[in-house]
C-alpha cells in the first residue's frame, strides 16, 4: 500500500508540474483573459448598481409622497378641528397613522438600498482601480516579453553566426592549404624540369649523348675511302 501511495503521489506531482508548465507557457494569455473577465464583472456590477439606484429613487419618491400626504392630512385635520369637526379630524388622524405606518415600514428598505449603493460604488471604484493597474502591468509584461524574445532571437542568431563563421574560417583554411599544396607541386615540377634541362646542356657540352654523324660526315667518309 505504501508503494501504491507513492506512485499515486508521483502521478499527482507529475500532473501538477504539467499543469504548472501549461499555466506558465500561457501566463500572459491567462492574465489577459482575467482582465477581460474583470471588465465584464465591473460592467455587471454597474448594471446591478443602476438597478438598485433606480429602486432607491422610486422608494425615495414614494416616501416623499407619503410625507407630503402626511403633511397635507395634518392640515386637513387642523382645519377640521377649527370647524369643530373633531370626529372628522380623528378619522383624518387615522389616515395619517396609516401613512406614517407605511413610511415606517419602507424607511428601513430605503436605508438598505442606500447602504448597498454606497458599498457597490466603493467596490466598483476599487475594482476599476485594480483593473487599470492590471492593464498597466499587462502592457509592461508584454513589452518585457517582446524584448526578451527579441534578445533570445538575436542571441540564437549570433550563436548560429559564430558557428557559421567558425565553419567558414575552417573552409578558408582548407582552401588555402589546398592551394599551397598545389603551388608546392607546381614549383617541384618546375624545379625537376629545370634540373633535367641543365643536365642535357652539360652532356651536350661534354660531347656526351650526341646524335649520330650527319649526312655530310658520312659522305666525306665515303669519299675518303674511294680516294684511297
């Protein structure tokens, strides 16, 4: 069982390393996607904020209407009292109580709306600030990545160039050596030819290896024999 656990742990470790490698290879793309999702989240939050603000405005108007009605009916009750219509004034007071009860019931909801609005506004403000920072950082890492890739490309080119130049230098040396060998052979051939020509001249001067007697010599020899 211990060996199986170790194997399972090794497989999990390999999968984790593979996953980390994929994440590292696509880090900028992932960061861009996260920024895009952040923008969408802010857009959705603003939409929700708009809806809450609309409800807050509607409820505020409704409460203001209730307050106006309360003030109006208080005036009605006062007029009824002035005219000695106390039962009517009491009935109006009952209506005022209904308005005040409804206002009391709606006021906490309005307070909640106002708190949510303040909270959402702050969250959106913070999110937008973070989004701007992420976009700035994205520009920086993209530029850095571009510079590093260009540097690596130049380095690879120079490395390959060094290899090519070394190979070219070796080829040049081989060409020079081959030409030098050929020049040496030509010089040796000329030297041998000069030596052979000099030997023939020396032998001729010494009367060695001359050609047979000429026709004139032969004719003179025949005449000499005939006269004798």
